[in-house]
């Protein structure tokens, strides 16, 4: 039995929620290893819809331990509100089924204020498209060694010192941006009101995961966003503030790289993106509108309309290489039902020269012109299909061609939001 890491292979929003839920039924422990509450998964369980932002998807399954790893930045108020929301939906959340890394960094109200003030100050063409929830500034504080961590909530004197140090930096910037300033007592009192509620879940996650390894427990590592939003390997600077590649599953959880196991890349049968930044295959036309409407392409966290376009095999192949993806879970194939023809990006033209990868240069990414291959579409429905025999021949050809272009096999094929509408070729936990 292998452990499994699940990541997005595009710009996020690939439908990870359903796949992670499907896999969590086979796992003993589910770990969220990066990001913040700027990401979200939507799970549909027996007709009930759960919208998760910080809680790992395993929380909806009884008998599983859900872990928020040290690589996540945690807004304690958002976390407690999310816990309360899912409790009202009938889920039980206790320290027995939820554990938070004591060395995870906290997001404070000042981070959100800074996030929004900085975005407002950027020129129109330079806006990142941030959710304004403080994720970036919290990661900045972590790297600058002024961050406040979960464990700091238990040391009141040290906490005040750390808040002083943190506000010395942020208030200077906020003043320069013409924004309201924060006071130490104000931040401290707010944290004290929630400290006990958060600390009851805190512990040494790395130690618990080592015990899982020794006990032979199956661990599912759950990522947020997608590889092309990785702070190193994505479309920088239009990226998130953390590493989203599979290697972060180890770093963001406190385990060695050999503990990660099989890497499953969640991949949409077309491409979407939320926010600013390059998008070579974007279709600002009837095709883009068709994909957006049929695919219900609105963000789980923000409700923002997603930009839509054709499948970009170059980008996904790059994600396969940089994350060591062993196989993909192809989602939303049914959205393509009814199209006469479908285009797939197989390269880019840059200054008249065709290239087979997405360069790191911001200018080159913005100027990349997609080179398309056109394949036959299909009229029959793939919605709810649970076997290859249920798929039109042209749909099967499309899936097989994607495998060839990206250099990775399709391990799972998802044909609706429902958990059981999944065609399984390879069980990642058995690979």
C-alpha cells in the first residue's frame, strides 16, 4: 500500500474535492499540506454539499484523522467558523479526528488589511488577483521570521512581544499606504478569545505522521490550488504564495520525501483560471462561455467567475515533470459533450519559433501563442459514466490522446460531481 499525494496540475479548481473524498474512503489519515483559506473544495456526499476551505476533505468521513500541516497558514477565526458550519451540517469535529500542526503560521486581521491595501495600490496591469484574505502577507512573515505560530498562543508574554515585532513592520507599511493601523492590545485580545479553541487541536503533526508510517496507516496528502500557481514553478508573479508542487507534501507535513508515495495530478478536461495572469488557451468567446456555463465555473471560496479555455497539454506535461506525477485524475469530461470539434494546445509560438514548454519569463508567458491540434468531438453524453464502455468512441480517443501528450496515464476518470461516477483504471493506494 502506498501513500498518495493529490495536487492540481493546472491553475487549481480541477475538481480535487471529489477525488480527494473518493480517495479518503481508502485512507486512514488525510493531511492538508499548504495554502490557506483562499482555496476551497466542494464535496457532494449523499446529496449534501460541503464547502471546505481549511479542513481536510477527510473530515466528512467517519473514522479518519484529518490533519492541517505546518505548510498551511491558518486564519483561526475562519477555521473556527468553518468547524461550526460543518457541525451544523451534522459532522463531528473533535481533537480525536482533527489535529493542527503546532508550528503552523497564523493569519491575523492585519495580514488581510495589508493584502487588500497592497492590491489596491498596484497598477491595473500589475494586480495579482488576490482574494485579499492575508495569505501572502502571512507567508511573508513566516519567511521573514516574524510570524506568529499556533504554539505561540500558549505563551502569553511571548505572544505580546511577537505581536509588537510584527506590527512594527506592518504598521509602517499600512501608514504609507494610507490604511488604518493596528494596536498590539487589539490583536492580542482577539487572539486570546480564540486561543483555547484552537490549542485543543494543536500537536506535533510530524510525530503523529511518523507513528502512522510505523503502523502502516495509509496517508492521503491533500494540496490546494495547482502547479501553475506554485510560487517557484508557476506563472510568477501571478501565483499563490506557497509551493503547490508534490514535493511540498513532505515539507508541509513534516515527513521525509519517501513517505509521499504515489502522486496523483487532478486535471480538468479543459482549462480554467481565476484571477489575473497569462492564460494562453483562454477563449473569450462562445466556447469560453459554453465551458463556463456548462461546467458551473465559479470559485468555491470567492464565487468569482473562472476564465475558461481549451486543454493545454504543454502546461500539464510541465506539471507532470515538475511534480513527478505518476497518474492523473481527469475531471469534467462531460462538460465537453456536444462539441463538434475540440482543440488541444500542443505547443506555443514565441517570436515565430515553436517551443514545447512554458518559459519562466513573465513577458514570454504573456506573449505565448498556442499551437492547436483539432480532434473530433462527440454528441452522446458522458455524464455519470462508470465504465469505458459507457463512453463514446471519440471521448475515449480524446482521453487516450491526452495521455500521450502529457506523458502520464489516466488513473481515474470523473464524469460528474457525484463520488461514485468515477471510472477507475488504477487505484493509487495500490500502486
